[in-house]
C-alpha cells in the first residue's frame, strides 16, 4: 500500500465518521420526539424491554467484524446518551430551576425581602421552653434590628426520650412574643395535619432536615400560601434537595428558602460537615434564596463566626443560628447555642464583616 492509498482510505473513514455523526444526531431527534409523546401519555421514558428488543435486532443483523458484545456495548452507550438528553430536558423543566425562571425569587416576610442580595439573620432558641426564655431572646433580637425569629415547638429528636417540644402551645408562645416585638416567626412543622393550624402562628413554615423527603409534608406545605424554609437532609445530595423543593413549588407555593445545614460525612470534628459550595451551586441551579444554618452544620460555638463569614462571602441570603439565655440548661442543642453575650459579639463581628464586603 502506498501513501496515496492510505490517504484515500483516510478520506473514506472521514466520510463515514460524518455519516455516523449525522445518523447519531438523527437518532437523537427521534428519541426526543418519542420522549415528548411518552411524557404526554404519562409513560416512563426508560423502557428496558424496548431496549433489549433493539439490541437483539442489532445482533441479528450483525455480520462483523465487531462481535456481538462489542456491538451491544457501543449501542448501549448511544442509547444512554439519548436517555440523558431527555433527562436534561426534564431538569430544564423543573419549576425551581433557573433555566425555567432566570430572575431571583425574592420573598417578602413582613416587609423583609429575602433574596434581595443582602444577607439576613434568623436567630432564636433551638426550642421553645418557656414564655420567659423566648421573650428574653426575642428582646435581644429586636434590639439588634433582626426581624426573623426562630424557635422550635415540634422537635424531631434522634432519641424518642429526648425533649419533643411544647407543640401547639409552643407556637402560641412564639406568636405572642413575636407580636409584642413585631418579629416574624419561623418554626418547624413535622406533621402534614399541623400545617393548617400553624398558619395562625407562624410567618414561615420550616421543614427540617429529617423531613426533607417527607413528601406528604412537602405537598401539604406546597398547598398553602405561606413561605417555607426547607432544610437540606442529613444525607441528601443537592439534586435530592432541589427535587424536595420541587415538591413544594409543584403544588403552587413558590416562596421557598433553601437552607444548607451540613451533611453527614466521615468527619467527626464537627457535628456535620458544612457543604459551603452547596450555596453557589443552589443559587446557580435554582432561583430560590439560600441560607446557611451555622449552628447545626458545625455543632460548635467556636465555629459560628468563621462559618457565618464564609456563608456571607459566598453569597448566602441569610444566616441561621441559635441563641439561648442559658445554653447550659437548654433542653436541646446545649453545646452549640450561643448565650446572649456571645450572640452580641457574633452579631457585632458579622455586621462589621457584612459592611466590609458590601
Ligand atoms: Mn437546634
């Protein structure tokens, strides 16, 4: 074979490559059309029986030189790419997706605009214990000009023998104190049946980490006209987190605040590992405001200031932390709640930091 023959063969190969390219893309357009028909009929996009039929059909007509296993492998990749193409389309369609709505969602909570580009604070005790305890924290929060007041009335705890919260009674205390100081109440609801009752007492419904995939609760929160703060699950991927938010918005309630609160990893130096990069990812992927809970992600009082600074620097729309008049006797999270002097320092440091980066 001389140089001329080789060049001719290469030209033929280039031509076949282009033919294959055209055919692969032609196949993709048919796959997309089939996907559209299927989604109209409510059918599953992946059909393993059909895929097996296609592979068998190919093998029947295979005359080599490739063996059947190689043909199966090559076509399996082509099928997979087609399926991924459909999945891309699906995520484009998510209501929480920025592809669907490019502009930021800004949520108005008693005049405070969450998602307006400024970091806001959500402060308050881990759990509502007594009227006096709640009132004491609320008065300090108010003094600082903070509007968002958190407190747990329903406490989903790891152990059934730990303090479970005061329930509806706790919500009543929160409302009474919040009205006195003109604050907005954020409190966790754990039972879909309590959503309606909670509307009278809370300004923001919190869905906690342990309930991030409680789909009936997500749907119930999606059915009402009240902002929802959704925390990331302990072991939830970002995609699972986004899909949990989609459950809420798909029912009509688009006022959702996402909250990164640390994920479970092998690290034991902190209670959870704060996944700080989740903040910009969530802000790129969705149009929703994103907050960071520094108390539960670290479980350490000495890390609250540095992690809150990191959250602000990376673009979080809010910082959540817990404050208790006497953390040593707190009925929950006593190791990481701030006492009032510590909170004063925390707030001062972060206000300075906020001014320095804005
Ligand atoms: Mn707590």
